[in-house]
C-alpha cells in the first residue's frame, strides 16, 4: 500500500513540474528501501551472537498490561479520542 501512495505523490510532483523534487523523492525512497533491507538481514538472517534468557514473570506482566490497555481503549475509544480533536 505504501508503494502506491508514493507513486501517487511522485506523480503529482511531476505533474506540477518539479522534476528535481520527484527525483529526490525517488532517491530517498530507494535509499530507505536499501536501509530497511540491511536492517532486516541483520535482525532476521544474521547469526546469533548470544543466547537471550527470557524473564517469564516480567514478560507476562508487560504483555498482560498492554493487553488490558488495548482492550479498554478498544471498548471505550472515547478515552483516547477526547485527547484528539477531530
């Protein structure tokens, strides 16, 4: 979806006659893509450097807290929406 949004924005920039801005936008998108691929490779395809020991009690607490917050804001969105003026 993001790809199509970028295409529409760059198309609009070209239609306005700002070719240099469009070229800069395309270069920025390509550089961003290269860095995202680099990070993906290091995180998911790289070798393990050390073993991570999972802290079970702490993880259960954090996941439970975030789940409760998520459920409450889903059931009562006005709690969050009152801070956003739409």
